[in-house]
């Protein structure tokens, strides 16, 4: 500390003013770029993430109502004829869906699909429940990589 005082006293008054001004500029720069800017950027990222999550929540609520209506629906127009696998395959084909795996279990069937359009999936399920007379017992889906796409982890239907 003594060395710093000695150095300071050896400077001319004009040099002391320049060093003091530079110290103020450095202090302000550290406060701005070291504290204020990172906090401000983090706040902006948090607001953006919150808005994205709110949008996703609204989408999930909207589609959850559609899924619940399909699941709760007990009004069947006609009972399907033929094997459960063929009924599901035909309905999926009508809506442009590709089944990656199907596992029959007596009067039940489990179906898996990779990335499929959510609206097409709902329309297919509506057809299977409303028109074909099947019961939707379980539906497990996850958001896909693209907007409007979902990955079907498992659909369980029964006659």
C-alpha cells in the first residue's frame, strides 16, 4: 500500500487526474459488463422461457380436453368387424399415420408410433372410438421435435 502512495505522489497532477478518470471508467465498466449486463440478459432469457412455457401449457390444456373427450366417449356408432390389428392399421392408414410397433393382447392392442402429426392422431383416435367402436384405455404421448408433432409412446385400445 505504501508503494502505491509513493507512486501516486510522484505523478504529476495532470497524470493523477487521468489515472483517477481511468479508474472511474474501469469501475463503471466492471459494474456494467460484470454485473448489470449478465443480470439483465438472464432476466430476458427467463422471460422468454416463461412465455414459451405458457404457450406450451396453453397448447397442452387445449389438446388435453380433446384427449379427455376421446377417452370419456362411450357413444359408439358401430362395432368394428375384423381383427383388432387390421382395424387399427386401416384407420391409421386413412389418416396417414405409420405404426412402428403393434402388440395384440387378446381383446386389447398396444400401438407405438414415431413422430406423427397430433391432429391426425386425434382424428384417427376419434375414428377408432366413434366409428369403429373401440375403447381408448391408455394414451401416452410426448412432444415431438417439431411443432404439432408428437411421439406416441403407447396407445392401448380394446374392443
